[in-house]
C-alpha cells in the first residue's frame, strides 16, 4: 500500500504542481490585482459566507462515501444514483437557506447576486468532490488525478487570456470570475461522470425515498464534522468584514495571504484523496497502518515546514512581487498565517486515518474545541490587530486540531509496534529555520533563496529520516486497477 500511495502521489503532485500554481498566482491573483483589494475582499467575504452553510449541501456524504466505498467497493453502483439524487435535493435546500441568511444580513442587490453565484459554485464543487470519491473507490487514481485539474486548466485558458491583454481588463469582474468557475466545474462534472462505472441500463438518479433517507441518516455524523470544520476555517473572513470599519479591504488583505496558505493546503487535500481509501482498505483488512501514516506524515512535514520557513523570511518580497497594493502589514500577516500550513497538512493526514476508523464523534469534539477557540480569539484579536489577529487565531486553532487528532491517532495505534524515533521532526524544523535565516542574512534574492531552501529541505529530510521512504517515489510505477 505504501508503494501504491507513493507512486500515485507523485503523479497527483506532478499534475497539480503545474496547473494549481498557474491558477492561484496567474488567474486568481490576477483577478484580485485587476479588480482591486476591496472588490476582491467583497468576493471572498460572500464566498466564505456561502461556504459556512456547506454542511447543508453535503451532510457528510463525501467523507462517508469515501470511507465506506473503499471498504465495500461493490456498493458503488447501488449507491451512486442515491447519492446524486440526495445531492441535488440538498443543493436546492442549501440555496434557499443561504439566500435567506444573506437577506437577513441586509445584503444589497449586488451582494445577493454574488452570494447566489457563490451558492452555484459550492454546490457544483460538492457534486464533483462526491464523484471523485467514487473514482477513488474504483481505484481509478490516474483518471482522478486528471479530473482534479480540469476546471482549473480551463480557467487558466479563459480568464488567463483576458488577463494577458490589458485592453480586456475592464471585462474582468468578480461576477464574471464566479460564472467562469461554475461553467468549468459543470464541464469537469461531465468528465468525471464519463469515468464512473455503472451497470448497463442503470439510471443516474433514484426516486426511492426510503433508501435516500436511510443514506442521509447514516451520513449525518459526518455532516456535523463538516459543519464544525467549515465554520472555524472560514468564519474569520466574515468576522473581519463584520467587526471592522473597513471590513472589505481588511478581508482582502487577509485573503491575499490566505491564497498562499490555500495553495499549500492543496497538497494536503491531495494526500487525503489518496489516504482515505487506502487507509480504509487497510482497516478493513486489519493490516498495520502505522508505516503508511508515518510515510505520509513525513512527506507532509517536510513540504509544509520548508514552505513556511521560506515564506516567513521572504514575505515582504513575495507580497511585493504578487500584489500591486501590498504594504508591510500584508507581509506580517503572511509571516504568521503560513505556519498554519503545517498543522493543516498534518490534519489531512491524521484526519484521514481517523475517518478510516470512523472515529467521527471524537473528530467532532476536536473540531468543536477548535471552533470555540477560533471564535473567542477572533473576537479578542480582530479589533486590536485586524487581519493579523485573524491569522494568529487561525494558527492557534489549527495547532489545537492537529494536536488533538495526532494524540487520538496514537491511542488507536498503541497496539502497533512503534517505528522511527521522536527527534527527526524537531531536528528538521530547527535545521530549516537555521538555513532559512542564513539565506535571509545573505540577501541572495528570492529565486536563489528558494532554490537553496529546497536543496536544504531535501538534504535535511534525508538526514533526519523524514524522507526515508522518498526512494519509493522514484522506483514505483503508478498503480491503478
């Protein structure tokens, strides 16, 4: 299983390493520079507002589907029509609730239009993610990797074309950006459906209300987990807008750093798409999971710590390079917020392990603690420190959640023999910090600093043993049934 994970991970990372950065720093960043910080802050505020209600359109279906199908793949053909029918019904309910909530928040006509578009985007993305769990259960890893970038690739072609020509910049609005994202998601959904296995003559939907209701009841505990994690990861953007006089502008400043964090988090999400079905199969077979978990955790730590260290020492140069309106304040927010990437990455790894064991109640308690801490810290810190306060709250919250999931995972693994030692992680972090500080003092420029930091991370990873299994990436072939 470790060989399968390593070989498919390198394909997934290779594809996304080209497309996702082009989208984030070419298209998404280009849109913010084209429309301005305040306008983009409005986009992100209503994007996050709609996302807060995401539990309604999912109710845990995605994670429930990923775990149970991996253990019992033969359920795929029977369950898919039920899942799609339920998804469509929930999406309609989601739209009604979000629009009603926006109206109660005194949203004006334009803001209602934006939140309507955000609803369409999130509903389409949820359907696509559900279909991708089916592809994972089929072990169609290569096809799933391709599906993961189709929508972004199309956006690069469409929006990127407008951004390349200054004469067309007036055409770019946040409404156009939303519409383009929805259309590309619909196209990607069609591609995902084409690769999903169904029996001959089987329909894509189901009218069996009792079976749909039974499926909904089984997924509800996963839905609570989604609700809690969604709120504490996205409420900061909404609180910034509500609590500060220049709320949209401050939300735009925070969004500028959050974009970089989001880019790093995509790697963690890729890990999870592979780990959940693989770990679920190991659990079903009663096979040891510690080797795969430690391998994935090592890769994640090596990547996220290296990125955080480089970003912290080069934040001013990075923000000046990316954003026309950036100031020193922007770089300070980034220096703090980027460290959340380490905890979030480990949450993807250990969260996947806990999901494979269906420890949903424990996960929910950890998320609830994170939500309480996040809201309290935001209330205290945002009025004083603005976007930086939200960043501090995010780092603290994600650290609590990652630590809780790690401790719970150790309890589950107590009967498995321990492998490795405790010292590689602190040694690797300290080594990266020392190298990063030395490069920063030498004032070598961002590009050369990046190259040297990557080389240092690789050497330190091998020296400490964090990347001890990295050779599997070079020796393995992509494995797909």
